[in-house]
C-alpha cells in the first residue's frame, strides 16, 4: 500500500489522538499514514464502509449495526481504548454523564421529566441509545422529556446547556473529561447529576478491504503501545492506559440495550 488512511468518528476534541496515532503508525510501519480529519464524520464513516479508510474509531452502536446487518461484513474489530481513571476499572468501558447547568434545580435524571433535552445524534450510543434504554428500564417509554433537540455533537449539546437552550444532555464521559481538561472553567458551570453505564467503549475497527496482513499489524501495534516509550507518550497525552483486545461478543451489551430501547420516544421534538 502506498498510504494508509485512518480517521475517527468521535468528538472533535479527540481528533488529536488520531493525528498522533497516524504519526506513530507511520513510524512503526515505515509506510505513510494519513489522518483523514478534513471531512465531516459522516463522510469518514462512508469512506470506511467503502474501504477507502483503513482504520477508524467508531461508536459501538454503529459497529454492531455494521456487524449484524451488512453482508459481507465490511469492518472488523482491532482494539478498544482503556481510559485513565478509577471508574474505568482498567477495562475498555465508558459512561454517559447526565449534565445540567450548575445553577439549575435538577438533582437526578428523574427531575428532568418534562424538561428540555439535547442529544448529539440518533446513531450515538452514549448520547441517545443508552438514554432510551435507561428510560425503558425505569418504565418511561413515551415522551419523558418535554422538548428534545438533536444537537449534532456532544460539544454542541454542552453549549446548548450553557446557553440555557436546553436543561440537560447525556455526554460521553471521555468527551466530557477532555472538555474539562481543555476548559477548566467549564467545571464551575455544569454539574453531573447521573451516570449511565458502564457500556463497551467505542472501538477502533479496520476495513476488511485492507490486506489481512496490515490488519494484523495494526492490531499488534495498538495492543503493544503501552510497552513502547513512544506509544506510552501518546497514550499519556490521550489519558489512555492502553489498548485492549476486544471480541464481537464484548459488544453484546450494546445490542441488548438497543433491543430494549426500541420504540422508546424521548419526548416531543
């Protein structure tokens, strides 16, 4: 291959991980690796499906949909990140933090019944699927929130909360933690009133159109980063402990949550 292309469909505040990973993989493979970050995430996902992106970081919900409903399979699991922090238990998991303004009266998710809610987009597990699953578990299957807005991204949902356009949103815990690192003042403006999960964390996947040998190499390099000083430095900057090996069955929890969430309406749009 002349050039390996990698990308991410995660929040833009994590794009730097993809850029640094491109440099690392290029150095270890002695092949140019390009980080495709110049196009919208929807286009990145389309190029992954078409085999024009070789390695990509995607949400667990789109992964299980691709694995279960697209034949022949176009992607395969490579590895999943393990986040720093006690609550991650040295496992490839993450959470959805329910966020409100610090000066709001809300103390629990139940308090938000009838309130204005934002979600990033309907293919998101952390911002949409796990919320519907949680409401189903609590017997709330129709119109829990008074008004629901599709924001388009977790970071936009946060801004809508700060601008008082909505009352709350569920934010991917890794995205929220990075936002708080990038803007420490944000911590004085918001509160986390509930935490949903844990859920299997978004994985890195390879296009099956990529050569099998390359897919094997990419997996080995990601899984070995914590033993390589250059890899360790990138992991530390990304606040990752390591990459973990994952199997398709590790995402069965997302499949089950999606099944139970089916038919649940968040509210009036």
